[in-house]
């Protein structure tokens, strides 16, 4: 095709567009009249910032994903939940179920603190396994931090019975005095193993390793891994540990006080983990405490908590806070680093799309994008750029016609950085404006490939399969829905811009 030509084409009809906010009792499945049902049940119909296709509970606070499991044909997502307010506190386990990791049906609260009990101050994070045929959750009770279990015997995992012998681990090993929480359990040979997040005051973070035959009686073994590197934080929350690829293991941790989560790829031998490479899971400033599990096709899938980026008062006023990322599939790249991509089910979010192809930066590109109707605040945007002489390029979205409000993703070729600029994302002073960035060095001849999910207040970016940035913005104007692409470099070609609006399923 002539480079100066462009195409505006309808593409990619793949499944329905989903309602991610079914209320308790509403199936959320793709039934006729679902839009009407949603209109009746959506608790905040006029809220322009409430995400549409990222999971969040009907109201109030949510943080870490917990107990992710595929059980009897359904996906279960439990989550840290304050049922009484849109602020952190009074931790319960909320519960939702799905057949596609995107359309969720809310179920009754799974776990609540027992007054006067070992978890009276909160049911903190943990995981789920099936022990023989018995679904079991393993979690942290507070205060002080202890480990506990609960079991379920119903097919939809709606009712949970706390074990009478709780707590199953009542205190940390000597010296581990900077936290003791967030069990992650797996089967190894004839035993159950548990990784627990911890740290040593004045030294650094670590993961403790325990073993058990029955999930009830636990023996402490040794640190699975420990660190004295201050750059890796002083306490490691929410460890995940699993095999990936041919002969590697992956550790995920959320170190205090880093406010982001890290991955390590390495070798697991003699029940010790040696990290060979470290990286950041997401550099957008709003992704934390992820949990990974196996889906029905044995893909390693991860959700993470996207916290808000506005004042506490604004969250309380909104009546909700916290969302889950999209489900991400984890694999190992050719360079041995961790790779993340949207789960293939995410393709079901989009039903039609428009593409513009093979244009340089400038008016013609913009006209083509406008003609194609590339505007909105719930969409998947895919951009491919051939950098050539490009020094800087960017996408502006959530943009008002006068440009006073906009959020920008900027690629700085000289610094090899991908930045998210939120300085003008909202005219409201309730929103954070901090910039976030990820290192991204393109190899010779490599295109810049960005897939961006826009979901009202969420921006979730996947760049060249090797970095992710999730951030939060709260445009104040209803006309802040424009999209522009710009950059320096006369020879630079915008190979593709594809816009897939994501809305409600209507049939
Ligand atoms: N959130 C939970 C803890 C975990 C922390 C409490 C991470 O279990 O360490 O809500 O966000």
C-alpha cells in the first residue's frame, strides 16, 4: 500500500461486550435485556469515572485480589473488601464468580472477621487450593498476624467454615519481625508448601517457607529467599511463587515501601529460590499486590489491585474505591524476563473497530482518526509506530477539544523511557498529577507497539510485550474524550492506529 494512503476499516468482531458490574444476584451473563438490567442495578449510573470492564465491587472499598481459583468450571475472585466504606479498613473477603474472567457475578461475602477472634481486626490476604476434594482458603488473621484456614463444601464456594483449630500458624519464627502475612500455597510432591511474606527489621524483605501434610499442621523450614538490599524494600507483602517455562520459577512480591510490585525469575533447587533477574511488574503507579493462578488452559494468569489516584475525600464521595487490573497472562520472554499480555479472553471485550494505517504524524493522520470516530473513554487503542528519526512521540487521550484537559503517553526515544503524563488529566484538584515512567529501549528496527485499555478512570498500557503501566485519571469534563497522536520525526510512520470502543453488551 502507498504509504500516504490510509484505510478506515471495520475489524475484529469477536464476542460480545460485557457488563462488568452485575449486582449481587444478577447473573451478568449475556442475556437479552442485560443493558436494561444493568441500568437498574448499576449503583452509580451517573458516575463518569467508574470503570466499566475492570472488576470492582458494587460499592465501597476493594484492594488485593485473593483466593483466585478455577473450580468446577468457574473462576472465583475473592478480594480484600471493606463493606462499610470506600476507605481501607474492616477487612473482609468479597467474592465474585465468572466464566470468562471479565464478566463477574457478585456473590455473598465469603469471610468476615470473627468478633473477639484471631481475625477480629481483619481477614487479610491469602490464597485458595483444593485439598483432595476440599476447597480451602488460607489467609492472614489480624491482630497480631496469624495464619488461618477455612473450607467450603458447596459447588459455588459461597459458604466458608473457619477451621476450629485456627490459627494454624500463630507466630513468626524468631527474628522475623517486620510482618508475617499473605500465604501462597502450592502442592509439591506429597506435601503442601506455603510462601509467607515477611522481613527482618534493619535488614530486608524475605519469604518464609513452610510445609504441611494437611494444611492444618505447619512446619517452618527456612527462608525461601531473603534480601539485604534496601532497594528491594523492608517487608515483602503478597508473595506468589510458581514454575514458569521449561525450568524456571517466578517470585512476585510487593515490597514495603516501594508502592509497586516486582518479579524475579530464577532457579528453585533444594527448596531455595535463587533470583537471576528482577523487574517491575507495572510502572504506572497504580498496580499492587497481584495474585497469579492457573486458568482452565493452564495459563498463568494474574490480577492486580489498581488503587485510586485521587483524595480520600473524593473516594468517599464517589462511594467506591479500587479496581482489579485486566487478567494478564504471564510467560517468559526470549531474554528470560517476565512478559505480560492481556488474557486472550479480553478479545471478547471488543466487537468492532476502526483502523488508520501508514501515515506520518500530522493533520492527515488526525483527520483520518477523527473520520474513523476515534473518541471515547472506554476502548482498546492499539498503536504501532516505526520510529526511524523519531525523538519523541505520544498519544493524548481523554482530551477536551481545547486541549486543556488530556492525559498523555509519551515515548522519549533518547532517554528510552515511556512516560505517563497526568499533569493535565483533570481540571479538578482532587486528582494526583505525579508522572510515572518505565524504561523501554527499542532495539534497532523495532517498532513501538502500544495497546492501551481506557476505562474511564483507568489507563492500562501494554508496551512491546515487555512493560506495563497502569494509572488512574479523573477527567472533569464530559467532552474530554478526544484522541490525538503526535511526534517529531519526518520519516516516522504511524503504521497502525486501531480503536475498539468497549461498551455494554446489548444482546
Ligand atoms: N493488603 C492486605 C495485606 C497485604 C496488603 C490487607 C497488601 O494482607 O499485605 O488488606 O495490599
